[in-house]
């Protein structure tokens, strides 16, 4: 019985540590549209400095000309790691990307992406 309890506790501790290791990092990204046209943000991607981009926000939203819109996201890795973020957006008939990073996410939880093309 004692061995079974020890094994159960060890498995629970391992699962708990694994879940913590895979927890994302909460960030607020402000989209600053300095253009004279409305943009539509199509998706937001994030990655660690050694990883590959993964989409972390898929809901389209609009940012009017000369306006700012903030969105809260959760990345795909913990805040202890530096991150890169990028957003895919549409302006007129063109689809473009804006990116920033690496960001020291353990310190900087608020990021501004400037749209000025």
C-alpha cells in the first residue's frame, strides 16, 4: 500500500511539473495603426528564440486609422524564455506581417506593434 501511495505521489508531482513547464506566458500586445487606412489583424503568432512560430490568437479584429487596440494573448511557452511575436494583418488588398523580438517576457508583459507602412 505504501509503495502504491509513493508511486501515485511521484506521478502526480511529475504531471504537475510538466504542466507548469508547458504553461504559456500572458502578454498584452497593443497594435498601433499609424496608417491612414483600417487594418484587419488576422492572427497572432509566438515562438521562443529557438522554436518555430505557432498561432496563439486566431480571431480577426480591426484597428482603425490612427487608433490603438490592445489584445491579451497567451504564448506557447513560459515567461522565463525570451519570445518573438508576429501578427499577420491585411491592409487594403495586401497581407503583411509585423514582428517584434526577442522580448524578455519575464520582465516585459506589454508589447507594442507599430503598423506604419
